[in-house]
């Protein structure tokens, strides 16, 4: 599934600066940041939505969580960050290639994330 922008970024068809890369995922800055730090962790293997993941995706999903922690540490925000997965258009997912949002650099009290996409 390289037909999404994330698939094209992962394949190198669209150039992007990787903040992090390993054999399973990459991390890039979001082009429309919703916080001072807004990074996307994108698996190299495409899964459209979280609900589309299968039992054999379990290791990859766990790996994405660990990678998000590594990226947060690398960026110096590991003491306080929010990790978000949007599932489906109604939840604000605009690219149907599963990805995690790391947000940090400001407070996230209740109500401060209204309108997050």
C-alpha cells in the first residue's frame, strides 16, 4: 500500500527527513503541527487503520510504542508527551496508513486538545 503519502515517504518516492528510522518504522515531523513537538511514527508495513490490524501485527504494534518512546527521549520530551492514534475519518484520520502522533511541548489539560486532528 504505497498509494498513501506515508507509503510514498517510506518507499522514498517522496523525500522526507527521518528523525528516526529502524527496520520497522520511521518518524517524521508533522507538516501541520498541533503542538510545539508533533512527530509521526509510521510503520513501514502499511495497515490502513488500527482496527485493521491482525494478530500477526501484534509485534509491530508493540514496536511502534517502543519506537515512540525512543523518539520522545531523542527529542528531550520523554517526561511529558501525548501519544495518539486516530482510527477512521470520524476520529480525524486523514491518511489511511496507521501512524502514531507524538505531541509535546505544552500542557495537555482536559479541553486543550479540542479540535486535534
